[in-house]
C-alpha cells in the first residue's frame, strides 16, 4: 500500500499515477504531449505535461472527487478524459473487489 504506480494510457493521451490508500485511490493524470509510434508496437509517451490535468480520488464505494484543469479544444478531449475516468473506475473495482 502507498506505493505510487504509473501507467501510460496512450489511447487517451494521458499518463496516470495513482496510490492506493486503505479506503480510496488517489490519482493524477498528466497529458501526453507527444508520442512515438514504431510500426505495429503501441505508441510510447515521448513528452509529458509537468502539471496534472486531472486530480482526485475514488473511494472503495465508487464515490469520486475530481478536479479537471484542462483547456479543451474539442469533443475528442472529453472522450479522452472519459476514457481515463473509465480506466480509473475499472481499477477501483479491481482493487477493492479483490480486497
């Protein structure tokens, strides 16, 4: 517990960092500014924003506090944020259902 985990979500252009607490998961998501694509391999983050765009926590029961500090330039960015949040909810279910 309390170990920071980092996961790149290149499909949504975000790097997620989270820490599992006893009854919640604290998280921050940083925008991936650029990615490197090589053939059939998944894209790799090349440059990451220094400031978290999404911050918050999600509790064991699914309740969530969320702060979004992002200038949005189109619908696709809401789709990306939604993808990150869906990933976080899946993570919450996996962690707290396993005990």
